[in-house]
C-alpha cells in the first residue's frame, strides 16, 4: 500500500475522490463527503498532524475548540468507522471505476491509496447454472 504522493499524482487521487463523492452512496451524505474530502486533502498535503481526532472534530464537524473533548464526544471515531464501511461498500459495487482505491486503515485517520482492479463479483453470480430444454439432435425413432 502507498501513503505518499510518489505512487499516485494528486490529480489522480482527487479524481478518485470525486468519483466516490458523486456516487449514490455518498451524494446524499454531506458530512461523510466533507470528511472524506478533508482526509484525502490532508493525505495529499502530507501533513498527518492535522488528521488527529481533535483537529478533525473542529475542522469537519464544527466543534468548538474551546469546549471540544474527544473523550466525551465520539463523533470523529463514529463517522470514520461509517466512512470505512461506505468505502468498502462503494468498492464492492460495479460503480467503482477508479484506478485507485482509497481506504482508511484501522486505528488511523489518514487514508492510504493503492491500485484498484475492480469490484469482485458476487460468488452467487459466478456459480449460476443455466438450464435449457433438452432437444433431440439425432434421428429419433
């Protein structure tokens, strides 16, 4: 996996992020979009200190710097967990057409980027059985 910009250009990463944000899973979730966009931009900037729980709470979720306490307000942890699930769901759909996959590792808020090879087809579709009527192809007497 790659965390640094040497693997993908910022244009490619931003394009992948925009594809996700315009998908049906994200288009009606403005806070989720704001969170993903913020984290991707911080990864592009290469400045992980701005991706701590406290900074995200203030920048993305508009918490007050004077009163925000991460121990009492779990919004960042909860929303990042939901974002991880939404990203997994997005990459499991045929709508995922990007060249790269954006994911957030467990225990981190900084996204990683890796080559994406397309959604894995559902096992049930791969094991489908087609039944056709039997026809006689020889002279039947």
